[in-house]
């Protein structure tokens, strides 16, 4: 497409403006074309949006791949006999502590002459 036609399609219709751009094109046209060709080549070489999305999904999937095995290890550790025994000991110690607190509260109430309101 001739450069004057391109100017008209861009909405440049004034004669003075057209002449000014024609002179500018005559001096720097090859540089503009070279830059435009480089931009076109860069866009052709750039990966598409679809390719970028696929790469991102693959990266996330690979990063999350070890998570199921870690969860399985944690489940086996928490469901193991050692952990169950520790939980039972903890539960028993909590029951003992609560029983001691209750007994202490009863003693204090007896000493204070337990009154009902």
C-alpha cells in the first residue's frame, strides 16, 4: 500500500499535513519500515497466549506434584501407633488436670462455706 493511501486511511486528509508526512517518509521511511519489520518478527517469534497459559499450568502442576505424597506421609504419621499413644496420654493428662481443678474448686467452696444464691 502506498504511504499516501496509508495516511488517508489514518484520517490525514489535509494537503499540508500530507506533504509534511511525505517529506518525513522520504527521509526516514526505510528506518520506519525496518522498525516495523522487526516488531512484526518479534511478534511472530513471541509465544502465543495459549502457549504461555499451558506453560504456567504445567509449572503449577509440577510445583504441586509432591503435595499428595506429603499429605500421605502426614496421615501415616498421625495415624501411627506412636501418635495414637501420645494422643491418649495427652487426653489422659487433660482429664487428670481437669479433675484436679474440679477437686480444688470443691475444696475452696467447702472452705468458704458454699452458699447457693
